[in-house]
C-alpha cells in the first residue's frame, strides 16, 4: 500500500530544480515539488502538497490537508488501542 502525506511548503529552496523544504507534521524534509508546480499558478510558501517518497504529487487545499491529517491521527490512535488489546493492557 502506498501512502501520500500532506505537507506544507516552508521554503522554496531551488525553484529551477523544483526543491522545497516541506513540513510533514513537524518533520521537515527537502521534497521535489516539480510534479505539482504549475507555471500558471506556481507553488509558494504556505501551500499544501501531497508527498510520496520525496516527491510532491499534487497541490491540495488546506482543508483537505487538515482533514487527511486528522484521519491519519485517528488511525494511529486506533492502532495504539488495538496494540493494547493484543498485549492485554487495556484498562
């Protein structure tokens, strides 16, 4: 299964090379944004993108990003609960 994560562009480091610093839930990584960059509407600081293995695949709006991040947090919480059930440590 492949998963793309929402990230917010913090800094465009090299527009010509398509490299930006992107914040992925508090972890900052250099990401190639050239696939998501549109000459008619160039990416900028504060824009949200979907990132998969170091590449921004698409621009998304902030609402989509926040909804996706909330779902990912819920999934992580559910996984933690399942792990507790398996270990028999549910209180």
